[in-house]
C-alpha cells in the first residue's frame, strides 16, 4: 500500500507543479507580447503574493500546491453533495 501511495503522491505533486509552471509561463508570455491577461485565478493571486513577498512569512511553492489541492478537493466535495 505504501508504494502505491508514494507513487500517487508523486503524480499529484507533478500535476500541481505543472499547473503552477503553466500559470507562470502564460503570464510571462502575455506580458512579453503585451496581451491583456484574463482574470486572475487563485493560483495567479498566490504566485503574485509569492513574487512580491507581501506576507510576513515566505509563501513557498509547496504552500501554493497545498492550497490548490485543498481548494480542488473542497470543490469536488461540493459537487458530489449537490
């Protein structure tokens, strides 16, 4: 059971990392090409806070992954209960 959980953890971590990297790249490309960036979502806001250092403590990429994972699970749960 443990190896399966570790494999799942690795897959989830990789997926969350990809989401963050895609947001960074999309924002970078939009800025480079002077395009208007659409509405910021939660990941964008957290990345902006991280970049600006607006908190009293450092906001790590792992913190952003955790918030993203929890918010996704909450939305999923709400959909299942509806």
